[in-house]
């Protein structure tokens, strides 16, 4: 799938979209939309969920000394 940004209003899959909306389409559809000035490649990658922070970061382990016999 190719992610595009619409340059002008467009109906895609029966849904009316406005300029600035982002859509994911097949490569051939993307080529057609770009060639006809309807859309442009999306320069902004989609947002991803940040990975959760490790609640307990690796802390140095203290060494235990064994009692002398």
C-alpha cells in the first residue's frame, strides 16, 4: 500500500474526502492519483505508538560477600 495526501477533494471507496486527508491505496491507484494531480506522496510517516518505558531499568547488581568460615 502507498500512503498519499490528497491535494483536492476526492471520493475514494464511496467516501468523500477533503484536501489534506491521507489515504492508503494500491501502487497503481497511487500512480493514477498522482499523475492526475489529485494526490501527492505522503512525506510524513504514519504515527506509531511509542514503546512503553521499561518500568524497572537494569540496575547494577550488588555482589554479596559470603561469610568467612
